[in-house]
């Protein structure tokens, strides 16, 4: 938990990361940044999907609509926070010459998206009004 708090502080003070270890090959830092941006695009897509479910499916029962929308919005929020945290952890590991950090988050996100997709299949098969 202390390491996470330190990473959160470094999100807003990336110049402090330069004090750790040596400068990695710029290609690796740029690849890390591209990965970060891909996670942000995924987060934006999930958030957009949450709003789309809420706004464009007014005939869907309230519980289904809100549940699916909140699941997508929550996944988008977690994805955006995970993106910056993972970017910082990878940057620090590269500077220190350590192995890159591993995470279970991609598996968790995949399960959440699959559950929402299955719920949408049920909604389509059963009908809007259930």
C-alpha cells in the first residue's frame, strides 16, 4: 500500500522518477507511453459505452440499464487509473534495470467486459422490457 501511495505521488511529479537509476533506451520509454495511451483509449471506449447504454437504451428496464452502464463506467475509471499507475511502475522498473511489473488487471478487465457482453446478449434475447 505504501508503494501504491508513492506511485500516486509520482503521477504528478514525474521529474522525480529521473532520480532513480539510469535513463533507459528512449525506444522503451516511448513504447511504455504508447501502451499507456492504448489503456487510456480503452478507458474512454468503456466510458463512452457506459454513457451509450444509459442514453440510447431508454426502453431497457431501469435496473438493467443502470447496472450495465455502471459496470462499463466503473471499468473505464479503473482502466484509466491502472494506466497511469502501470506506466509509472514500468518507467521506474526500466530505470532501475528490474523486470517489468506484472498485473492481473488485464484478466480482470476481460472478465468484466465479458460479463457485460453476456448480460447484453441476455437483454437482446429476452427483449428490452424483460
